[in-house]
């Protein structure tokens, strides 16, 4: 499983720091956000973390949540969730070559 990697952290940090260069995609579910990241952004092990033609779903472990709480909270604040917090974060990733975009979807449970 590819979960909880530096690659995922680096992409989340890029999104956080460069919000004007990514595309936030409207979602139906109130606890989910999705972001399109240009494929010009360097990603280590891109083929592992952003597979072509299918989704990679990872539940982030408690250590990842503890170390990156401030970053994750900023993303949680972008949801329309009526909950005050979350206990789990699931991150789904994929690469969409026709759009030249890495897809990052975050679900806060």
C-alpha cells in the first residue's frame, strides 16, 4: 500500500501553498474535497501514487494525521461538513492524462 508517503504530503503542501495554480472541483458530498493539480508539478513515484486509468485509495494513518493536523485542518475547512472535526482521512489519487491533471480527493470521516 502506498499510504502516508512523503509524495502525498508534498502534493498536499503544494496545493496548500499554490491554491491559485490548482482547480478545486465541486463535490456532492459535504465531507469531501477534490483538487486537480497540474501534471507539471513534480511528484516522486508518480506512477505509484497517481496511477493512470484507476484510483488509488489510502486511509492515512494516525501518525500522518498527528504530524500534519494543521495542513489537514485547512483542507477540512474547505468542506461543507456540518461536523466539527474528523477522525479519519481517506485520500484518493489518480492521473488523468487527457486533462494533464493529478486528481486528489480527500474524504474526512
